C-alpha cells in the first residue's frame, strides 16, 4: 500500500490497520474514515496466509552520512486532459527544440564534468604534492619529529576540514555517493542528494580528504559529481541561489532527469579514469536500472566530450603550467610493455590470482560492512563524534604511514631521478643516506595515482622488496577499510585498485622463476581480480583497466581473472555497493523476483485502508486526507450522479492536489466544472520540482468558506494508470513495477460487482522485509544464492585436516 515514504515528508504516516485471515474466516472488512464498511480487500486463497504485521519497512534511509526521509520517483507518463492538450498544442518546432536541448545538455554535462575532473586531480596532486615535498625536505635535514608533526598535522587539518563542511553544510555529500546514485536511478529520491550545495561540498571535501593521505579515492565522488551536474541541468539550475534560466527548465519530469543523471554518472567515471567507453559501461552495468539505445548513444556522446575536454586541458599541463601535476598523467597508467607475451604455462598463476582475489575481495566486503556499522553508530551520536572519529582515524593512519617505512631497508639508486628531491616523484629518500631510497616510503609518500603508476610499471622487478610489498598490501587493505567509516566525501575505487596492485605484484614476486610474466603485469591483473572480488563488475572493469593501461594485449588475461574472482566472491557475499545500499536502508528493487513471491498474490501484501476521492470532491475532504495521511497518490472514483455505478476514473497525485489548492480554482457546488482547464492552468503549474523538494499541505492556507467548496478533479487525473488484477502473482507484478519504473500500481478486482479498486502497490510493498514480516513462514522458501557460510567452511577445513592427518 501507499507508504509515508512516498509522501516525501519527515512525519511518518499513522499506523495502518492490518488485514487478518484466521483459520475460520475468509476476510476482515475495513472501515473508511466515515465509518462505512468498505469492500473486502482480500479473498480466500488456496494457501493459508496469516497477516502478522503492517508495512513497517523503513521510510528513512542514510543518505550520505545522515538519516533522511526518502520517497519514490515518478517515471510514469501522466496522461490527463490538461497534459494531453498541452502536448497536442506543441508543434514540430517544440519537438525539435526538445531534442536539441537534450544533446546540448549532454554536451554541457560532458564539458563541465571533464573540467571538474581535471580540477580535482590538479588540486589533489598539488596539495598532496607540496605536503610530501615539505616532509621529504625535513627528512633530508634529519628533522624527523618535525617532519612527522607536519605530516600528521596537515593530514588532520585536511580531513577535519572535509568532515566539518560535510557535517555542517551538506551531509548528503558524505561517502562516495555511488549507492545514492544507484538508488536514484532505481527510483528512490532523497533531499539534497543532487543540490548545488552538495555538489560544491563534494568537490571541495573530496579534494581535502584525498589529499589527507587517507586511503581513499576520487573516482566514486566523481560519479556523484557528474550525477549532480546532470540533475542540476535537468531541473533548470538552482533557483535558491539564483542560478537558473527559463530555457533550462524544460525537462520537468523524472524520466528526462533520470536520463541526464545517467549521462552525468557515466561522465564522472570517464573524467576520473579518462575511460569514456568504461564510463558508459559502468553506468550500464552497475548503476542504471533502465536502458535503451537512445540513452546509450547520448551517454557515449557525453563521455566522448569528457575525453576531448580532458585532452585539451592536459595539453596545458604539458607546458609546465600545472605545478606539481606533471606533464599530462591524469591517472592514465600507460606504463606497461608494448609487447606482452604469455603462454599456457602462465595461466595457472593467473587463475590463482583470480581465486585469491575473489576470497580477499569478499573478506574485504565483510570487514567493510562491520566497520561501517560501528562507524554509523558513532556518527549517529552527533557532529562532535564525527569529528572525533575523523581525528582518530587520521592520527592512526598518519602514524602507520610514517612509522612503517622505518622497517624497510634502504636500497641503492640504480636509475635517474632517484631519490626524488624537491618535487613529487616515485623514489623517496626518507631516512636513507644519499643515493639511496626507501621503497616502502616511495609507495606511502606519493599520491595514489603515482603509487599505482609505479606498481604497474614494467621492467621494475628489482625496484621493490617482497617485505615492502607485503607491508604495503596489508596496510592498504586494512587502512582502506578503516578510512571509509569517516563521514567525508571520498570513494573506494582507487584504493581497491591500489590494494589489488600491491597484492598482484606480491603474487608475481612469490612466483619467481615459475612465471615469465612481468611484475607490473601481475599488478594490473591483481587490481582486476580485487575489483572483481569486491565490486563484482566484469565488462566495465575490464574496459576501464584496458583504457587505464592503454594496452589491448591484456584483454584475455583481465577477462579471465575477472570472471574467476567474481565467481569465487559471489559464493560468499554480495558486492560492496549492494551491501552499503542495504546498510543505508535504501529500498532498492532487484531485477529478479524471489521464488516465494510466486506463492503470493498482489492482495496478500495490502495492509491498510484505501483512501479515495470522488471525481468532484469537497475541498475540506481533500485537506483533511492530505493532512492525516502521507499517501502520494489517490484513486479517483466516479459515483452517481456522474456515472451509473462506481467506476475507477484514474489516479491523481498528491503534488497535483497541492497545486490545485494553491491555485484556489474552486466550485461553489458539487457539479462538473464545464470550463477548459488549459485556460486557467498551464502544464508548468504541475511540473515536478527539483530532487527532494516538495510542497507541504501545512504551508497552504484555506479559509473555512473555501473548505465547503468543491474541486473538479477530472481534468487533472491520470486516466490511464497501470493496473493489475488482484489474482496476479507478486513476482509478476514486481517485474512490471521495476521494468516500467512505476511509483504506484493499482489493484483492481476480478469481479465487476465489487469496489473498483482493491489497493495500491508501492515500492515498499515489494521489499522482502515487509513481505516476510507479513508472512514469516515464507522465510524458509526464500531464495538463497549458493554461498559458503562460516559453519560450512569450518566443517570443510576440519574434514581436510583430519584427512591429511590420517
């Protein structure tokens, strides 16, 4: 049934009465607000179903780093008299203008996303670079304690700054933002996730957090940043800050904004990795729930614009005008050998790499979930606790990064520009004598991009020791998990690539002469296997890796390790973003139905009284129902004298009712209006506002005299809502609900002698928590993937040990 989550208000709707089927009765009747008994909402079914609880699924979710009310999006096309007449009045020029604006918006999104991605990388390279240069100079002067305090103090200041602006300015900017974008494209909206304030905090906070030596990345936030740009363009800019134009507000519906957000998310990935094709595939494989060929074409155009924009801006850096940024690197790891050769004998190490990567990736997800739960409890206590957590994590990581290199021995320099003095580079002297370098410090005291580039480099088998790579892998693995609990803007993608690169190079070192593959190639394959083990993406990660390394010869090996690592990891737990979605409480609809849903019909999840309106309704009744319920849509029923018998006329949205109340076009008597709605209203009066914004009934003043007047709802009612018959299985309804992108699905009776509407299905009615709460005996029939659990693994290892001893 309609839930308060769909109302978009902070107040939760009052508890709804549940329907109970006892063994000796077929149905329980429900009273409406007038005390009249309504038609039975549930008939007897072959299986004995007992109602145990109302729809108590959460109507709040963690967005960014704060608990917020959530609501669903309206992807359905509204067909009423007003909108149909408005559409018929548009000529060929208006249609061409609409198409032109779509492509113009994509061009604008690509240019802005590319520029923001370049600026982010430039800022991180210079802020972190100057920090590392200052620390290196102090180490050369043997001022070790001063170097530590400068290093730890700057890290603490940067991270606290990122946490403060996130906590006090925009909590929606916390984290990577990918779960929120994924939920939005699935049909879930929340306040401020795409606001201009969130965009600014995301950019500034991400630069500070990534520069603070926290083991985090900027790829995830770039996805959110690109989505913010697309959403702001789609909603016509920001009216609050006076940054809007009338011609921008052309796409006043969730369908077109969804397409622009998808293009923006793809542009964000392309800007983060200079991977235009990978960006499109990432949005297709990991983010979007609805795709069509036209959207793919526009997304590809957007990412192509990003690539051109980045290339243009990088040319400026090649002239030496970007400070410590270098000469056009921008995380393009074009460092592997041009002629990679491998034979069938090299496949066993690659297969082993994939298997271990899957196990380590699933363990990473498991530990990450535990840490996030603990950190969420801390962050919920208030802003002071968020800052305390950030300070604790920053100091601990600074101590680890500064202290661990002292365990690594010094190595003589055998190459030019070793050690790197006075600028950001690959080799760090740290505490070593002149013409020597510390290989572990060279990994820790560089930006993540420089570190990955060094690990990916070919013909560098002798640059690192096994012990240093081992310490680097363990530190990256542990610190990456601890870092993500801080309430600041940063992502997971780059740290996972870095951890996988360390792990892959370590495997290559351990293989020794048993493999002919270069250690840099092992690092690339290690990143692929770890990405497959944590994020469970295959096609998009494969293409992103190829675009990063600029080497198509890696394709077969990357495909192999991705398939193996994903298969192994899927045996233990879901991907990291699905786990975070569930932890945040975002009601994400999966693309498959659970088997137990086929045992239920749509009426088996109807849990409360149905609120309806007459075709000509009294203003007082409308105001009363809007104030006492949080429902977002209401069926409109025509009754005598407007029809011979009660008949479903359509569905009217709460937002449209509020617009009608604000306009105050009321009728003195209960009669049809008889006027042309297009002369008193325009389609823009009912246009969808920006993400997370909505009108409130409490803000509308209606006099006592107006309360006794009437409104003709016919011209504003959607006359063709999606409906299903009450005997349809819940599994079939779920597929329809998700594929079409609905917010409401009306249930109509099979018999014409009953009330014209049985109930309304919304997103929360398909949530497993709600369904299994109503029918707990179905828990045993819930579909479970073939996964290994703790008891299974314990028995396996115990049996293997006994067999080995015998």
